[in-house]
């Protein structure tokens, strides 16, 4: 009776220990939600990724819970797992992905099974003592070395996408229910020297469970994150041991993810200098008419010179100013071009311009519209600070430009209002 009581007591302790770890994990991950919200509120200029294909790699530390456990009677054993994944993001809330991974872990007996002096016979049956004429091993001297393979499908639900003020954040807090086909192969080994005593066969399981993920979009291409979750297994025991007392048969894994966006932007094939040639053609057509009517007077000759000057002025062009991902700040490398614009405006005080801001297609349409306007205002503020009258500069925000790649789309264009 005392032994049974102690065994049950140990089992209760292990259950409570595991429950505490789960609650602690949930608390830690839940704590990241307000942090993510705060980050999003302070940096919502560019959305993390709204739509498109992505791939990635991941690696983690799995813990097995079956008749044996990674938290064994002698010590805690860390496993390892690595894999790949790929999927498609439909909108800021939902994405779907496929994954494959491979890993290994070692499990040993619980305290209660050791204290009850269980033995494993070479026929795979549990005994309460060694069996004469049959190879058998004490639970206390055994560990199960499990090779694990998993091929799964999951749906990711980004919780931050459910709220307007965080839908365009580079942070992501996602719940990911999943199903999978899982293979396990358990080899029984001695704890002392790791020698194989029984070789297991490969078993297939249906896996089901869920992960909790926290991710952050570093730039338009790269995303990092952490995850933690469990996968329950149907069918035979993953550790190759007979089922007794412990009904668990699942894997709990935590790790990191590194993702890569595959969305490609269309390149611009439209040349936006058509208005200038048209103006020149019209002026060249008009000039002969003026010369035909009054070919020689000096005043008309001066008018001709003025017309030629006007033609030359319509040829004034300004360089584009490019911006970094998720930024409205002017880069140092762009100040040379800004000075060129400044000098042109100072040389031509009669010229008024329109400054037009653009964004790439990453993110929400409304957010990109606002960011593009802010980029145009940043260029105007720089020019005004250098002495250009604010009344000469009009700003416009056009939002996303899907005709350019991401780097070229994040820009500000300056155009002479006489060319419009």
C-alpha cells in the first residue's frame, strides 16, 4: 500500500509539474500580446505581409510524453527537431501552410514505474520481476531512443489581425491548429552505455494539436519567430513500451522559425515622360505659324527667344528620392539628389512643383496611402528648411505602386507643374 501511495503521489507531482510548465508557457506567450500591440501602435507604417507565398526553416526542442517521458526518473533529456515549411498568406488574419520535419529524442521511466520495480521482457510485455529463460531489463536501466518524422498541414490565425490598430503591424501572434502524419521508431537502450537491447519498427500515427507563434517581420523579405505547441498521437506508443498507468502519448515542442517571403513585384514598363515631348511638338508646330504671320519684327524675335526658353524650361526634370523599408526618414545617400532639386528650384524661382509620394505593396491600402503622403511631406519640409517657399510645393500621396519592384516603389517623385 505505501508503495502504491508513493507511486500515485509521484504521478500527481509529475502531472502538476507539467501543468505548471504549460501555464507558465501560456503566460509568457500571452504577455507578448500587449507588447506586440504596443510595438504595432508605435510603428504601423508598413504591414508585415498581407498576401503571398512564403517558405521557411524551423528548429526546436521536442519533449515526449508516453509510458516513458523526456522528464525521466534520472534526468531531463532534450531532443532536437528541424524542418521546412511553406504556405500562402491570404490576408492579415489567415494563412495556410504545409511542413515536414525530422528529429530525435530520448525518454526514460517515471519515478513511479521505477519504484514499482517494473521489468520489460524481450517479448515487449511488462513484468513485475525478471523472467527466467527470457531476456528482460529493469525500467530503471532503460531509455527509449525515438526517431520522429512529421508531415503536417496547419491553418494560422493571426490574433493581431483581428484588431484595426494592429492589423498592419510587423508583429504577429498566431494560433495554429494542425493535423499531421507522424512516424516514430523506438529503439530500447541501456542508460549506462546506450547499447541497443531491442530494435523497434516504424509506426505511423495520426497527429493533431496546435501551436502558438510569435513572429516579427524584419524587412519585406525576412521574418523571424518563436513557437511552442503540442501534437497528440493516435495508435501505438511512441516509445515502444507497453501501455501501463500513463495514458499520455504526445510531443511538446518549442523552437524558432525563419521565414522568407516569395512575393514578386511587377517591374515598371511605363515611361512617364510623354507629356514633355508632346509639349515640345505643340510648340514647334505653333512657332512656324507665328513666323509665317510676322516673320521679321524684333519684338517677335524676342518672343521666339522666350518661346525657346519656355521649351527649355519644360525639359527640367528632377531625380527620385528613395526610402528605406518601413521609413519616412530621408536617407543620407539621397541628400545629394535633394540638393540637386534645391539648386534647380533656386535657379528657376518661377517654377512650382508637385511632390508625389509612393509605397510598395506591402501592407494595408489605407496605411500605405498615409505613409506615401508622409514621405512627400518629408521632402517638402527639407526643401522649405533650405529656403524654398512652401507655396511653391504641393504634396500628394498616391499609396502603393504595383508597377515597380519594392525598392523602386518606395520613392518620392518631383514634377514641374508646367508639365502637367
